[in-house]
């Protein structure tokens, strides 16, 4: 008998029929003798609907007073879900009780719409589990020191589930979702993409941060920090398949030292179309230049990703960096108004039609020549590389957006990730 946390996404909770299926699956685990804590998302589309209503009354939603109310509104989606799921469990003959974040309580800071969990009191939950009840806890929300309802940011139910699993030292946290695991790349771009049986926590963190959207990135960070055993699996397998089979399905996120010796050098290809590139042309190559440019950007709360500074010619250099595409116009305006005069740069060039493609794999730590295989593959496809960054376990390039799919497919093939075709 073990304490297990299940998390169900919005699609899995999308209708009474689907909720009934979730209940049947959970009841199956409880009948097998496990203690179950279940963390569901709001029904699919519900959070968007709620936020839409809020925006009709206050389009800008800028200050803390407004953001507080936004959380008050958005959190109701999950409150409905837990009540419905507890009812469905009871209807299956499985005793169950639901709690919202403040009832547990799950305490957070007061950063409305992106709050961070500070602590989880598991007393009440443990008492229910001991009494044989399944406990259903709202994802996405908590309560701050003032007693105000907070939310953890979009996709935050993943983080709630992992945090509950960490706080209660659950044996495993199973994330049931509408895909059946983590893939070598997006199967919509590369139909030959394979599901990974395991992926290391470090790789998952890179894949998530590079645009693979299976899990909220904070949930992966949490799992790494507290060493929560985490598995992503499908909620659309028949609810009555054998527990052992279900428990082995999907993708397990492992810790490096648990990994087998032999493994692929590159585990996956990630890509991200959400960035834009800005080049400050002809800045004087003197101390403090990077700070003058990026300090101004950081002061405006804009995140910078890839940065490249070239060698200087005649005391001047070009300085390029990428930002999220949503911040592109704001960054260009900011640089135009301040930084050009401040640095004495000659010009400013922006390009929003770029993308970042990355190869990810912990095998890269111990293999040389991985990056050069990447560069050769791209050159064979005639794709020009605009920027490059590397870390121990990934190499990313910035390229023209129109070559993204070509690049991802070619790299997927070059690193041996295409599944063997079943034609033979
Ligand atoms: N319901 C929230 C959202 O749509 C949280 C979640 O589903 O994880 O972002
Ligand atoms: Mg999600």
C-alpha cells in the first residue's frame, strides 16, 4: 500500500462523462489498497472563460487589487472540479472528500496570478486518508497570509500536484493528461516521433523550458528539488486496464544517477517559435555596454534568452539577443528611446520571424562532436544559423522561422530518433 497522487488535466475533466471515468480509475487504485490524493484542473476551457469574464469588466487588470480579484475568479474553476469529482467517487461507492486550497491549507506568497507555494499542511488530508477516504484537492490555487485566494499561474495544477506529493512524501505522482507521455519531439511536426519510456529530470526541465508544453515548468523544478517520482501518462486508456500495466505506461521522469549506462546521446529535439531577435548595431566596444543595453531591458522586467556579442572592428561591435515575442515591440521601443543615445549605437535591427531549435540530452555531457553533427545537418539542409548557445546538456540554434519544421525533422533523423517504420 502506498500514498499516490494523481493529477488530471482539464481535458480529462472536460465533461460529467469524463469525470465519471476519472472516478472509476481513481476508485480502482483505492480498491487496490492505495491511499489516493487527487488534484484535478478546472474543466477544459473553464479558466479561459472565467478570465474572459473578468476582462470584460476590467480590460487592463493592472494593479494588485485587480489581480487579487482575478485569482478569486479563476480559482473557482478548480473548486467546481473537486466537488464534481468527489461526488462521482461517492457515486462509485468510494468515500471521498474535496478541499480547496485554503481549506488544506496550501499557503502561498501574495504574488497574485503567479503565487509560489510556501507550505502545505497535510494534517487534515492524512486524517481523511486514514479514515479510508480519497482526498480531492484543487489544483492551481492556494491562500496567502492575509487569507486571500491566490493562483499559481496558468498550468499551475501540475505544480500543485507535485507540491502535494512532495509535502506528503508520496510514493509517486502520476500526471494524467491528453497525451500518452513525453515524446522525442512534437509528433505534429515529426510523425515518426517516439514516446520516451524515461527522461531524466534535467532533460525534462530543458524540454519544458524550450517549449515542450506537457508539464508546467515549475512542477518539474519542484519535482527535481524534492525528488518526487513523476510520471506522465494518458487519461484516455480504458479506466479498467490492470493497475500494473497502467503504472508502467507513459513516461517516467528519472534522476540522472538512476539512468542506465547506455543511452541515446540526444533524447529529444525541442523548438520554440515564441522568440524575437534584436540586434544593436555598431555599439562602442567599451566596458559597461552589455549592462547599458540589457540593464535597461531587465529594468523593464523583460526576460532575455540567447545573447551574442561579436568581436569588434574599429572599436565597434554588434550585440544581439532574443526576447519573448510578446515583449518584442516593447523592447524595440525601449531601446529606440533610451539605449541608442545612451550607448551611441548606430542602428537597431529587429526580427520577429525566428525560432529556436534545440537538441537535448544528458549523453552530451560525455560525448564530443554532438554539436558539430547538429551544425552539419543544418548546413546540409541549407539552413543558416544566426545564433548558438550551449549548456552541458543542450545546444540551441536560432534560425529563420520558415525552416523550423525542416530543421526539426532533419535533426530528429540525424540523431537516430525516428521510430523504425512498421512497413517491414
Ligand atoms: N486551470 C488552470 C489553467 O487552465 C490550471 C491548470 O489547468 O493547470 O491554467
Ligand atoms: Mg496542463
